[in-house]
């Protein structure tokens, strides 16, 4: 073997070792530190907030709910964090966990559809400004159909309560239910400015695996009482 060939083989072996190590120990930014996606970062694909969990399978026929480009602002919470969301009129009473952004730059939601994610880099409930975003999967192959299937039955005027980790509660009244085509969620959904509003997001309707899953997102908007 010539000296040049030997060097080439050594280089390939080194590359193979690096690839193996990367597979075993992903970078620290994977599932750890959130990606900085501040407003200056430009438009990003909105989190698959409302799509089914990656391990899910179609279980609900009917309407669909979209998503779209949106700017995910990165900002640490200033107030008590959301730990529970209750909408008693549709029998939804679920724990909420603070979440950030996954490596694919989508909102890192809990896989279990009985647990919601609050976007912790946006406004906290009670901040008095901007969108408090809470989202969750509709269903999952592992866990089955989740309670958010009933979110589509919420009516304007219904009361939604966010419980915070300091034991206090923040009440909101539903103002609207909107469905957006996939990839069409407005950037304003994650806005940190303007009047405070609660945004609850999930998917719904027919599931079309050959078109990437759910085709719409359901967004419930509520204003503080």
C-alpha cells in the first residue's frame, strides 16, 4: 500500500469513528439547551404543536388543523410558571410542563397527550402582555387518544384557568377558535407584545399519512378575566 493510500484509509477510519461517537453522544444542544430563535432570527417553521406525537397513529376522523411559519421568541420567564390548565366545560384538566425548542426548531412538546407544554421562552401567564402559548398532541400510538380531542367543543365565553407553580391561578375567557391550514400558523401566535392572551394549540380532524399527518392546527384564543 502506498503512503498516500495509507493516509486516505486512516482519514476514512477517523471520520467513521467520529460518526459513531456522534450517534452515541449527540451534541449538548439536543434536548438540552433551547435553540435561540429570537425575533431577529426571521420566520421559522411553527412547532408541530398540534401534530400528533411522533409515535402516534391515526385515531380520529374529521377536521384537520394547520401550522405555518412563525417566529419563536426566546425569552426567559419573568413570573410564576404554568403547571396546570383546566377547561371544565370540556372536561380538560391537564398538567403543564415548561418546554423549549427541539433541534428541528419546533416546540418540544411532551410525547404524552395527557401532558401539555407551555412555551417558556414566551410570556408567562399573568405577564400582562403577549401570547402565553400552551400546546399538546392530540393522540399517540403509545398513549392513545388524548383529552385535547375535546378542545374543538370549547365555546366562546368558556372559562379556562391556568394554575401557576406558586399556587396562584390566572383565569381567561375564550374569545375565538380558529383553524389554520398546515404551514399557515401566523407569526403573531408567538408574539411577546400587545395585550395578554392565552393560546391553546392542538391538531384535529382527518389524518392523512401520505400528506404528512394532520393538515390543520386548532388554535383557541382566550383573554384574561
